[in-house]
C-alpha cells in the first residue's frame, strides 16, 4: 500500500452527534494526528444540511484536501466512512466504530424525533452498564447541541442507507470495533461484515455499549494506534 506521512485519523461522529463525541482522544493519540469536524447541521457547523449518507460523504471528502488518512466513523459516521472510502483513494484505512453497512431504525425512534423528543429508551440503550454517572450526565446535556429535526433526518438517512455492495467492494484495511454490550447494532453485525469483506479485522471491547470511544477511551485509542501501525508497516 502506498501511504504517506503519519496517516492522520479523520473522526466522523454519528447521528445527532458532534465532534465532542471524540473528546479526549486527541490527548491520547496526539492532537496533530486527528482531524475533527462537525458534520453539516451539527454543533458549530449549523449552517448547511445534508440529507443522505452519500451527501455527508461527499462533504467530508472535501475536507480531507488530498491527504492520505484513516477514517474513523462512529455509528452513522461509519456508513459515511464506507462511502468516503468508495469515492476517495486518499482514504487508506477505515475504522468502523460501533457501526455497520446497514443500520435499520425502529419507527418509534423516528416518530419520537419527529415530535421533537429524543427517545429516553434510546438514550438508555446506548451505553453499557459500566458507563459512569458523570459521562451519562454530560451526554444528556449534549442532546441539546443538535436540533431534533437534524437528529431525525440523520436516523432516517441511516435507515435508508443500504451499503452492503459498496462495503463488499472496499479494498482497503478495515477495523471494526464492537462494544460487548452494544444494543443498537443489527444482530450478528460482526459475522456479516466478515462474510462480505475479508479485508476486515474485528475487535470486541468488553463492557462497552454503543459509545466505545467514550466508555472505554484507553482501549479505543490503543486499537486505533495499533491499526495505524499495521498500515504504516504494510501489514
């Protein structure tokens, strides 16, 4: 594989999230090795909007500016990463952080979000039992950082995206990280991903729910660093 530089990580947050979902990661792997941004309509980037996974990927690829990168996508961000990699040869590696090529969304979630409410059952299901009260309190506060209609449209985009064929054709190293207590991914996601693409490595983080990078930040950072080392070594 022809790669250059130190391969910075491009961090793509998930549905209704912001770049703050990766807080603390820069300190663990080096600030110079992270490219973080809020997707359109989110956090500090509240102007324009995107309506599909493909539109998010097109926008995100524009931010890379021609440099070799590893894309790290959480949940919806992982699907964005799949599309980025399929469209952009500068993406040299992909990390699916609690993500999959398809993520069906329960109609009740869309119904509640359309009514202006983030479902309490969804929030509670997103974290493992080891998540600290302090983390949950901070995450609850951050729900207000993105308009509910944007969150709704993100979840709708997730439900509509069908990326199996594109994922199967990706010819770059892929690392898929799963939380052992993740209740949001489709059943058997790890096995299905490995069946479709033999370029994938998988790792399960014990005790983590859907937010591995926040619940188990040390393990998450170590997994990223080891993956990048393998790419730079040509493994």
